[in-house]
């Protein structure tokens, strides 16, 4: 999209200079606003035309049956789908009885701008009606970071060529028509009219609707209030029915006058609260928003974001597109996590209904690292959501004949929602990914209270799973058989290297945490014998290695499989899963998303530098990247082993995945994990950042030729750090906090707040890059995009 003439490249905003209806679904995703609780897609204010109407509340879903041609024990009985709830952003306009509809009349000017510092979406449109009447419509939209339940809009109409009669209809609308799912597993299952009316209200300038869902039995209340400023002729009326509550404003606006409407919207939902209680909750939030006022909400939003950018900004010199993209990514990741508050992070955030609004393993593995270093409270809230789901995960483990907890592959409410068990149930690595996120959060923050009260039980229950799922062979080695790793083109394999290495870390971390908190561990039934068994399994963990090729195998026997016929594959037949049977994919060497490569990043301590280089060279020609989760870790490891141009190319792929719609599905929502990977590729790839020894941090910076400087900020152990890297030096600054021991490559030093520390960069030999499958190489980024 960003390469379309309608869009400009700017360091602090995403600006669309003209309306392209062909890009409307994608633009609705990139212009989406959210705070982790409420999500408003970037639909036009008037609602039509649209690609996908979208108003979401994090965690609010409807159940639907999961039919099977053949029943099987343990199959999930129902799925969960995020629903489009009551739309509070609708403002329709009539100009001298002509509907303001951009498919008709003449558009003189149409601009939209997502302001990443102010946290708002601006729109300006100059339109001439079919009858020849010209008006300027200006709107600013926000979803509040400070007031979790609140969103708001300021809307103005100004005549451009004389007096006009205008009618403005500000609505709350439920059960909007939404497109039905296509034959793509990444698209949601649309549900028709999922909301049952319980109450409607309209009086004065106040509107309200209350609905509930049929199967999940969730109730949602939405209320709106308005402030109106216009000519003396302005009149207001209100009406409502089951699915629409409407405020109508009529006025005659002369040249030089404006009609302004400020709309405040409040949302609340619950599985337990009564209708009166939820109605009162929404009304109370609405009163708070009105008291704050429009300008007050703007000021709060800017203050929140000023603090965020102060601790999280990334600067890039040498590529203006990457500079824009990384800030766009940071903003959207903040939006999905800021006020989620013990809710999940869906794969598409609250920007669209793709993947049915489900959360997967990528939340812990891809998104929480960024949040941990920039908004650690948000990372902790996601892990508390997992903790709250423990009883469901423990029941699922018992159903599967296992100990501990088995967390779902995809879910909203904690129940498994994947009906395809080889890629779902068998992907047990999600349990170790959650444990890894716990360990990482504690390492970043030093929050021992969280570890004791929340993290410990997550570590214990996931460790118990591995001990029951795996087994020791006659020689004492510990194996985990019949599992699916991150690469979903290789299912139900024995000793998947990623799974085994992450389980190994999980087992060790659980034993260590139990020793740090013996009283709480004992309350969970942990004994010395159990922790010893965990340590034994971790020490004996099998890690498959092929002596002939001198590489680690993705899983046991992987290198003996037939290599996929890449030359004979039609370039238009990607992603492969849409054109070839899984049976054929499972028995060949073809990688959907980097599997072992991801293990080399997350468990880098388990590999030598030479092993990383050989492994990377082996798996590159097999990796087709039919997943948006692949490019970022390929960028990180490519940078580490010296393929700096390739690392830069992969950075471009993960950074531009939605701005250029590289996966052709940005219409269904943004790829939140891939966006987070933009930050990781810069900070962990070219910045070389790694956590070490549980509570230390190391940097090994290196830059590709195209970038002359990067600088990034992060939080670590209560300190605020800034790292700036140019072609020759790395400058470390402690912006706030106590002195800190850091490693620059292998050189330790103490950083204090009184002065920055400058280190020279060692020479990094640029290695020739290994090939990729035909037609699957990342687009080579041009040089000097300044």
C-alpha cells in the first residue's frame, strides 16, 4: 500500500493523500485505532462504502459448532469467533437531502492521517454533491489509552460555496452486515446477527444499546453522548429501536459557519454482570469522558504517547520507509496491549476479524518481548490472562492423558478452538513458549512478586506437562515424540528441536523458580523428587543432529526426507497449504516458517556460532515463508552470522508486511506478531541485544551498508537505556536508574547516569548469503532510501 501514490512516507504518521476505493479494506486495517480493550477499524465515518465493518471488544466472542465428518476423542466441540459489536463510530451526513457518499458526486480532496504521536486518525474531505453543493467535512477519531472504555470523534461540516441545509445522523448500530468467509483458513467465520437486543434508549443527546450473545452468553452495553455547536437554526432529536439508536441534528449552515459535533462513546461487556449494572457501567464511563471533554481526551492521549515514545522509540537513518514502518509497528503493538488487562493479544489485534480473533503462541514469543522492554505492565497482564486460563488448560491436559497443563493452540476464552489436531493439539510447544515469556518478563523487570504469585504456577504446570509427555529411552536420553513445531509443514514429528530446546529451558526454569520460592512451590505440591526429575529430563534432552550434513535436524530424521520440488512448483501456488495436501507437505523437506532458525535465536546458548552459520545455510533453501512469522527471526540470525544484506532484506519484509500488503490479506487485519518482529529485527538483529544469565543484558551491534545509524530505547530492570549505533561506534546511555553492568560483545562495563559510554564496533565480515527456494527470496531492499 505504501508504494501506492495515495500514500506518503513520513517518520511520524501514515498519510493517505487521496481515496482509493480498491484499497479501502487494507486502509481500514492500517488506520485502525485500539487501546487493547476497544478496537475501531478505520472505516469511513459514514460507514459506506466499506471493506469490512469492524468494532471489537477484546475477549467478546460467540460460540459456533465445529462439525466433523468423523468424530474423535478430544476434538473441540465448538469454536469461538470474535464478533463485530455495536458500531459507535457511525456519523452519516446529508447535504441538501443528498447522502454524503463518496461513490457519488465529486471528491475534490480526501486525506487521512494516522498521527503516531497524537494517537488519532484525522480526515479531511472536500466533496461536491451530485446536485453541485460543496462542503468540507473534517473529523478526528480516537480510542483513549487513559480512559479504557472510551472512544470519541470530533466531526465538522463547513459549506464551501454558500448556504447548505445539513442533516447529521450519529448512530449506535448493531448487527451490521459483514462479508462471509473465503476459502482461506486465515479468514474469520462470519456470524450473521450475533447480537440479541435487550434494551434500547435515546433521549436528548444520549444514546444507548444493550445486547447479548446467544451461546457464549456475554452482554455488551454501548452508550453515547454528544456536544453540538452550530448555527441558531440547529435542532436535535433522538430515536431508537432494537439495533439502532440515533441522534439526528439538522441545521442550515451559511458560508463562514460550521456545524460541529463531538461524540463520546463508552463500551462495557461482561459474562456475569446484570443488565442494570452493565448499563450503569457504560453510563458512568460516558460521564467521565464528557467531564474530561474532547480537548482533555486529546491532551491525555498525547501525554500517554509522549511517555511511550520516550521509553520505546527507534530511530533509523538511511531508510525512510523502515523508519516509518518501525514506528507504525510500535504504535500498533502498543494499541493491542496497552489496556488489554488480563485479556489475550489476538493475532490480528483488534484491527480485523482474521483468524477469528484468536490468540496463538505468537503473542508470547513475538509480541511480549517488545512489550516487556517497552510496556512491561502490558506484558504482565497478558501472562495473567494465561494464568487465569490455567484451570481450563489443566482440564485439557487430563483429557489428553497428561499431567500439568495443556494450553490451547488457538483460543479466546481458554478452550481449544482448533479442529485440526496435527497443527493444533500436537503443537505442544505453546506451553514452553508461555514459560519462556514468564522467564523473559522476570529477567527484564526483576519482578519476583510476579514470579512467585503468577509465574511459578505457570512454570510448574508446563514443566509437569513435558515430564509426562516425554520419556527416557534405554540409554537415558529424554525424547518428546509426536509433536508439531513452529513449522506447520512438518507435523507430528519426533524430537522437534525447537520443542525440545524450549521444553528443556522450561523444565530448568521451573526447578529454579521452585527453589527460589520453596513455600509457594510446596503449596503446589512440588517436591524435591519432582524438581530432580525435571532437571534430569532437561539434562538428557535429545537434540537431533545429522552427522552427514553437519547440521541440527529440525526433527529426528528430517534431513533424510525428500526435498520438495521447488523448481516444479507454480510461483502462484503459494502459500502451499492452499494448493497442496498436508500429507504431501508433511513428508517433504519444505519449511513454512523458520523453525530451527527460531530456536537458534530463542535458545542461542545451545549452539556454537559455527553451528548457527551451518544450520542457517542448510535451512534457507528450504524455507518458503508461507507464514508472516518467519522473516523476523531469519533477519536476526542472518545478522548474527554475517549475512547483513540478507538480514536487511528480511527486515524489510517483516516491516512492510501490511504497509505493502505482502501477504495479500491485510484486509482481514494487521499481522501484529510480524509488526513486533520489525522491532526485534532492529534491536536484536542489528542491535545484537540478548538477555544473559537470567538478569544480564548484552549488545553486539552491526549495521548493513544501507543504514548509517540506528538508535533505540528500552526499559531494563527499572532503568531506561538508550543505545545508538553508527558505522563505527555504539554509544550506551543510562537515561534513568541505578548503574548497570552491560556486555558490549564480550566486554563488560558499568553504565552510570552521569556519562554515556562509547565502544568501537569490531569488524564483521560480510558473508555470501545462502540461496532461498526459487521465487521465494525476500525482495532486495534498495540502498539509500533517505
